[in-house]
């Protein structure tokens, strides 16, 4: 029998979420967005594509179709084993995808004032995330969940760093023309 194809990180994340219990594709998408969405993006199409592939590989089993054509998926013993083998592997290095940084890199095209306006509008999102992480950290501590606490501690540090950087941004750009100066 051929060696099973190694899991990609998205498939592994979905198997990890299914270890909590069976879910339909939609429920799995919503759970992924809530539980890991701040640091691992999973689209709805990815969920359904991965479920089909994992079902064909025997990693998940589809249940009977329920209301609104929803079909629950459950982790199989093979899926549990595949996830267990994947999760102990060394994670790949992170890749930063921060759209505001991409815009700032080419900031001469938008000018200082517009760049600062973009940062100012995004500040509220980071403040809200920080508040949410602080709530999750408190709940994780209360329920004795140190791994969730450690994960959310990163989010707290990250959001505080982003907010501090946003505070510093006007000074960093103080000598830049206010209007675009297309290079």
C-alpha cells in the first residue's frame, strides 16, 4: 500500500478541529474562523475541498445529510492518527501577510496623510482584537487551559506591538511629503 500523502497545514487544522466533535462543512468553517481565524485563514472553499480529499483518503467520515443539505463529518481513526503524526512535526516558519505594510512599502504612491489615515482606520480593529484576546486569556486561565493561554498571549503581545507601532508611525513618517510623489 502506498505511503499516505502528507497533510497540509489547512487539512491538519481541520482534523484538529474535528477532534472536538463532528461538524458540517459550514460549522467547520465557522469554528475555524472563530478558533484559529486570527492566525490561520481558512476559506469556505478550502474547507469543502479538504473535506472531500480527506473523505476520499479515509481521514474523515461523512454522516447522513441533515437539514439544509448539511452533512456532518467525523474524524476517523486514520484521521486521528494522521493528525497526531502531523502535530508533532516542526512547524514551518511564519509568513507575515499584513496588507497595511504592503501599502506602506509603496507609500510614496499614496503619500503620508493617506497612509496615516489607513493606519488610523485599522487601529480600531487591533484595539478590538486586543480586548478579545484579553478576555480569552482570562477564560483560559480560569479553565486551566495553558496552551490556549500561551497562544492568546502571542496575540496580546502582537496587538500591543502593532498599536505601539501605529503610535510611532506619525514620527516615522514626519519627513515624508503629505501628498503622493509617485517615484
